């Protein structure tokens, strides 16, 4: 079982919240908030501090480390599949179709989860 390997492989990284989060969280009025933080409790002049504090929380860092670990796991396993197809000599006769839903916004534009087709999520 290599779950722990992928879960822990980014433990030495510190993930920063994108600048688009700060920019969009400062809109007045803020955009509808179903997938924002509860911005009604964060005055506009305190957004930078709020984002910095949130970025440094262990919960955010853990979510990001595990998210990127899952992406790396998918990438590694797709690589194994491609090598196996090549090793079997069927790569010229094989079409690979890889689909997925769009990814998490990871705080781009101040949003978490899914729901908006920004390039960073759907691209």
C-alpha cells in the first residue's frame, strides 16, 4: 500500500494561497459566498491578514499536501499504464482517453471546492 507515500510526499512544502484570492475577497460587495469563507466576519481592510493566517493553518497545508499527493498518484499510475502499453508494443494502435471532472479551485479567486469554470479549475 503506497497511500502513505503519496499522502506524505509534500509534507516539506508550504503552500501559498493564490493572489487571486486576496483580490476577489476584497470586492465590495463580495461575490455570492456559497463557496467562499464567511466574509461577512472579515472586514475588507483585514483580508490580507485573514488570508495569511488561514494559509499558515495546519488544516489548509494538510489539504494542499494531500491534494497534490493525489494528483501525483494519478500521474504516476497513468505513466505506468502508458509504459505497459508501450512495452506490449500496442502503443501505435491504442488511443488513451483520460477524462475527469474539473479540479478544486484551491482558493483561486477566493473560492474552494468546485462550482465555477475558471481556467485554474477546468483548464
